[in-house]
């Protein structure tokens, strides 16, 4: 007689925090995107590579650019009725500089951070 393995509880964190904010910084550009965790699709994104944003920004890679990207991303999230996101930081990323500018701008736009 074969005994089946015990049933595992579903990962509750996937359901409590479905939207994750991820940021990527290069030497030239700043980009941020919000990913829906359960479907693995991009819900919204903003980047300093976008043509409309590139023309209105002085620099594409400094802290001011990161703050503007965060503000635009927050406004886009509210337009899509996404009220809250969780922040995903990589191991080497610290809450400082450009990362802090993006996160604080998203929070300032009215999106709650989990």
C-alpha cells in the first residue's frame, strides 16, 4: 500500500502580496516595474528609456531621475487600480540613494507599500 505524501499548505505570501516592485539601475538608465506574482506578468512599468520621459528629464540616471520614475510608476499603478505593492530588493541592494528615491516617490504618489 502506497501512502501519499502529506498535503502542503499553499504559499499564503503569494496571495497576500500579489504585486512586487522591482527596480533595475544601469550606468545610463533607471527602470522600475511592478510584477503580478501569481501570473508572472508585468502589471506596470516606467523607465528613463521611454521617449516621452527622456525628453523631459535632465539626467537619465541620477537620484532625481529615479524619483521621477517612481512618481510616474505610482500614478500608473493608481490608474490601474493597484493600491498596494511589496518591495523586492536584491541581496546587494540597500534602502539608500536611488532605491530610496523610487520607493519614496511611489509611496508619495499614494500607493501603499507592504
